[in-house]
């Protein structure tokens, strides 16, 4: 480029500059939008849950409590007559209610205690290195994934009086056949075995996850001190799993209080009665019988709220025990 061209270029006036916007500085409306997004987006994300929970959880609970204070029949649910605490007082004089409460407690103990003990033992076995560990873990979870109806119908066949496999095994051992559905203890043992079969593997995996969180240094120190595997399990694993054990006890107790599908299907056509003599009728079956067979929705609502109060009592006991365990650690 020649010197003349360079001089002409330098003498040219620069183009007029318009209003400049500083780069890197957000616009005011974008800044406000960003603040609103950070502040209100979490509420928008959780709002659907609370809407559905209010519609299908809180409202039925409150409506059931309101209905428990009235005389209301299934044939005319829109007609309510104020009864106050009559439905609750009637439960105190109802022998079938106390029978259902005793049966619920008995089946709960028969199913919860062996279930959690077996789950703890299985988790301890799976905690050590085994061949095909993933296969065994999936196998433990298979009963939990099985339908309640399918599992119960299979157990009904197993406990059949005439052709059941359980009576066949008892006969091979020299024991006579047992009518599992007619006896009080036999029927409750049969129903409890269904619950144990379905939930043992689930609780075992919960215990296994908790065991894997225990530091290996504790086991190594115990091994250096000469502790066997049984002693390590007793003095290292069980104390470390106390919060998890308490959690599974509470959850299993709540599930036992609400037990419904297994005894209903085990009883056959009259399953809502829990047998001819109500020998394995639970609180869930008693509620079902009052509301959908006797058409007394007010009484059924009172039973439902009584079960809810029992669950609140269980939760309160859980909180007290957890607090005491926290103080002793």
C-alpha cells in the first residue's frame, strides 16, 4: 500500500457510533427472571406431589374422620346423621373388634419376629463374598415383586387340607393332616408364613445395604483381637445396625397393622370374616366387613381412624426409642 493511500485512510472520519450495550451485563428483566426462577422453581417442581397428596391423601383422611362422627350407610352415603363419639364407643363394646385387634397383634408378632431375624441372617451371609452374589440378591427380591393374589393362592394350595403339600410332608413325617384354615393358631401361622415369604428378602436387602456402610476397619480390629465371625456379627454388625433394625421393626409393625390382602384371599369366599369363627380376622378385614358387607360406613370410618391412631402411637414409641438409642451411643 502506498503512502498516499495510507494518508487518505487515516484522514477518513470514523463512522458515527450508536448507543453501546456493555457486554457481560445482563438486562434487568433477565435478572429478575433469573431470581424468580431460583426462588420459585423448586415450589413448582414439588407442587404436583402436594396437589395429588392433598386430593388422594389428606382429603380422604379428613372426610373419613368426619364420617366417623356420623351415622352413614353405604346405600345412602350423602345422608349423614350426627352421632358424635357413638361409633367409637360402640367399638369398645364390640367383641369382634377386640378379636380383630388380638388377631392383628398375634399375626404381627408371628410374622415380624421370624421375618426380621431371617432377614438379618441372610444379609450377614450375603455381606461376605459369594459366587453369583447378584443372582442371590435378585432371588431375595423376587417374592416382594410377586403379586399378593398370586402368592396367597399358591399358599392356599400348599395348605390344602386334603391335597396340600404341607400336609403331605407332615404325613411323611408321621403327623396327621391339619385343617389349616379352621384352627385359630394354624390359620394365623399360615397367614404369617405368607407375609414372611414376601417380605424377608426385602428387609434382607435393607440390612445388607446398612452392613456395607459399616467401616471395614471395625471388622479388621475385631479380627485382630481374635473375634470370630459370630462374635463380629454380635458385637460389631448388630450395634451398627440398630437404627436400621428399629426402622424395619416400625415399618413391619405398620404393615402388620394394615394387613388385608393375605387373610382376605386365604379365607376364600368368606374371607372378610377371617374364617367361620373370625379366627384370623384382622383390623383391615373388620373394617372391610363393616363398610362393604354390613354397609356401615360410619363404623368403618371409626375403625379406620382407630387404626390411624394406633399407627401414630407406634410412631411415637419409635421416636422415644430412637432418642434413647441416640443417647446411649
